[in-house]
């Protein structure tokens, strides 16, 4: 019996394709981004685990856990309402819930903006070493913010009930729709801003500085009517309209329909910009982070 000579290809074991560093150069940038998003939302169990551990890690070993958010929010709301209520000469029955809802919704917006600016930088240790969807960490950031919001809403519910306000089911539904719009916008904003922040590290600092300025020109704890002829500052402030999509229905404030129009248009623009930014540069995040 004769044997044919063996070559190195015959005797070498087949090499498995690496799923960690595999890259299909033939796929377009947007195909890569779409696949990343599909992968992120296809594993709900992993999303739940990341959100849960991300939230619990912040309060690990504390006595009150997440209820520290409730305590901190209650103290902030009480301090601002009592102090500025006296300065403005406002009725506590009207001003207390105004401040409570304003502080809580603003906290949600500012948290998603701040966390979004660094979302890929703080999680780069995961997706640079394992084949995990990058957009999954944006979902985690939004999920953690949503859990924190639940603890803050306890303060809002107590204040509204204490002053005798009873929003109808329709009002509650409209307010929840406003919250949903904020979450939707926050996701795409974080996706785009996080991508930009991974490339330019100054984005995080610029974002923090902008939010400090925006807090004082947005009617979080003061009323737009007090600006007089300068009310246009609020009229052309998208953050004020996002705020009013939640606060307006709960407190019976005017301009809710107009605020939804402004917020929806702003959300569409942010969604397109965020999708384009992530779609074009998602493949480079491993090199930038």
C-alpha cells in the first residue's frame, strides 16, 4: 500500500474563525450598525442583567439602596420649593408640585445626556475584548436611568397627592407619553453623542458645562411668565418643551400640545442625527475607546 505525501495543510487542524475580531469588510457601515442594534435588542435577558447590575452596583452595601434617590430628591425639591417659593411669593400648593415634577424630569434628561456623552468610554473594556453589541451599553444607560426615575416618581406622587391634585387617567397617559418621548430621544442622543465623545474626549466636559447653563435658562424651578418680554428664551428652548410634555398634563399647565409638537420635531432631528453618527462610525469605536 502506498501513501501520498502529506502536506502541512493536510495535517494542520482547521482554524476556527474568531468571533471576537471577525470583520466583514464587504458589509457597509450602516449594515454593521444595524446588526449591532439587532444584536443588542435580541437578548432581553442580557439587557435585564446589565441594567440590574449597573443600578445595584451604585448602591451596593448601602442601607437604603435605591431609596437614597428618593431621599435626595425629596430634600432637593423641598429646599428649592421652600426657598424660591418665598423669594417669588408663590403659593406652596401650586409651586411645590411645579418644582417637584420639574426637578425629577430635568434629572432624567440631564442624566441621560451626561451618561450618554461617555457611554462608550466607560464600557470600552467590554466590547474591545468580547463580541458584544456596542449599542447594548446605551440601552443599559437608559435602563438604569429609568429605574432611578421610578424612585424619584415616589416624591412626585406624594407631593401631588399632598396638595390635593388628582390628574385624570387621560392626563396620566399624556404624561407617560411625554416620558416615552424623552426616553426615545435620550437613546438616540446618547448613541450619537457617545460615538462623538469616544472620538473627542472634550465632549463630556462640554456637555457638563452646557447642562449647567441650560439648567438656569430652562424653567425647572421658575415660571416662564416671570421673564416678561424675554419669554422667547423658553419658547425656543427644546428642553423646556420636553419638560412640559410631562409636567403640563400632570399639573394642568397650558401649551402642552405646542410642547409635544416642539419635542416631537426635536426628537426626529436627534433620532436622524444619532442614527447617522452611529451608522457611520460604529466600526471605529473599538479603536477610539
